[in-house]
C-alpha cells in the first residue's frame, strides 16, 4: 500500500495521481490565489501510475466546474477530501459527457466568441480526451483549449 502523506493539511483537498507534468496546469486552472496554503509535488513516485504530481490545498473544496476541469486535464486523478487530518472522502474524477461555460472555444468565428452565448462542449472520451463545440462543431484536443473557471 502506498502511504499518503495527508497529515500536512488539517482541512482541505488533495488532488492525487495527476499524470506527471500536468500538476502545474491543474493548479493553474484552480483559483488558488488568496489565503489558501497550497503544496504541489512534482514527479513523485507512484506505484499506481509510475510518476505523478500531487496538489494539496488547505481549506478548499472544489466546485463541480473545477472537478470537471481537472478531469479534462488529469482524467485519472483522485480527489481526497481531508477533514480534521482524516480522509473524509476519496473519489476518482470522472469525465463528464458535457461541459458548459468553462471552455473557451478556440474558433474566433464561433458564436460563443461573438455574442454573449455560454460555451457548450461534448467530451469525446478517448485515450487523450477531446472536446467538440456544440455550436461550431469543431473538435479540439484538450491541450489546445483554454479552460476558464
Ligand atoms: Zn465553437
């Protein structure tokens, strides 16, 4: 069994099993400015996935939008909620079928970039997930899209 060092935070969220190299990208889409204590581990050894990144955020629970965004970037990440130094909940993120608002369509001619229309994307669950815009129907790799929460 891998021993998780969760004693570093009293209350908050641990995002574990992020594929190595994606940790900073995950941290980037979360709103981590402010007073939250954040610890990011890069290239840690993991028995489960080889190398991994991990993020621990004190006093924060993730919104559904944030969880969906993490799922796009790190489809196999685990979310661990810590309460009073104990693991309160542990889940694996799941790619949603449909994502609203949080992706900016890269197509400048897309109606979502011209009018005040919120974006809607279908998630194509392949090995490297892709998304397809509901309005202009263009398909994008997750690495090519801008995520804004
Ligand atoms: Zn579009």
